[in-house]
C-alpha cells in the first residue's frame, strides 16, 4: 500500500522524510523516493530507489539531497512495473514534484492529450500524468494553488496528492 510523507522545517528534512517512510514499511511497498526544494537554486531535487527504505538511504548517502521542505512516498505498483523510473516522486521539469496515492481512471486520455502538447513521459504511471497536468496549468497561471485546483478538476478517480514547487 502506498504512503505519503511531507515535511516543512527550519532545518534539514531528509531525516524526517526517511523516518516517515520507515514508519510506513509495515504496509508493504516495492519502491520509494523523496524530493526536496532547493529555493536558492530554484529547483527540486529527487532520489528514488527500488526496494526497501534502506536502499533509498544508500542512494542518498552516495548522492546527498538537502532541503527544508520535502515530500516522500512508498509505492505499491498499480500502473507500471516496480522500478526506479516508476517510483515516486515524479517531476515535470526541475521545479515541480508530485507524490500520489490512489488511481486516476482517465490517465490514458490525459496522457495522450499531454503528449500532443509536447510533454514527454519517462514512466508508465498515472502519477506522471498528474505532475505534467499541474505543470501545464502552472505555465498558464503561475500560481501553484490555482494550478493544482484546475488540474484536479480534470482527474477522475480516488486519490491523495503531495505537491512541491520551487
């Protein structure tokens, strides 16, 4: 079962996010990941791994990630095979990241619409549709809350989201 963790603090949040993921391990999952904001560089950084949280910790030790705001996710594959490329968070560009629990029933139609608009997909997940849809809306209004509100009006299904934007 998937799980979402989010953190905002005056100090580094990676340890908080990893602890949150460890507390979700009992639920079962196949991959995990986290993303944090680097506001001074106006970007999102992301690390993902196949398998247990310990694998993600090894990935982060080899290639550290920092930030005071972040989201994290444990994934149980529903769309796409268990793999690092299908693990959450998903990004659109280097400024937006999304984690998602649930199923988007109309993701195939939205994927085709977004491809026709020039978006390139690197995963098989319905979540990547969400992040690109939010990015498309953000490009029009430059307001994250409004972009998310507009995007979710287009989604059919039952879901929860975590979203960060640089």
